[in-house]
């Protein structure tokens, strides 16, 4: 989990993304479908940042560090 907390406004924005199952001020849980897509696209050569951007995530909200290390939690 990140030490950086999501604001109520950021939580609201993340909750609107269909790839998010649940979000709190500390963590985001992604849908199983997004996790599968992420792995498939990552193995096909896309970067985590590219995948998140293409699936409607704002990297300024999620944070580059979270995006770049997400594959560790999916493996």
C-alpha cells in the first residue's frame, strides 16, 4: 500500500472507472477482467503506464510508482 492517500475527489473519480472494483483512501482494487487484460497486454509488450492510460486511468491520481509496480501484485 502507498503512503500517499487519495482525496475524496480522487476516490470519486476512480470509482467511476469500470476497471476499478473498489477504492479507499489507501488502495485500489481492480476488476478481475482488468487484471487479465493488464497481464495479456503487458505480455504483448505494452508498458504498465500505457495500459493504465489506455484504460482510462489518470496517472497523476494513481501515481507512477503504483502503476510501474502493479504487475508485482498481479503475478
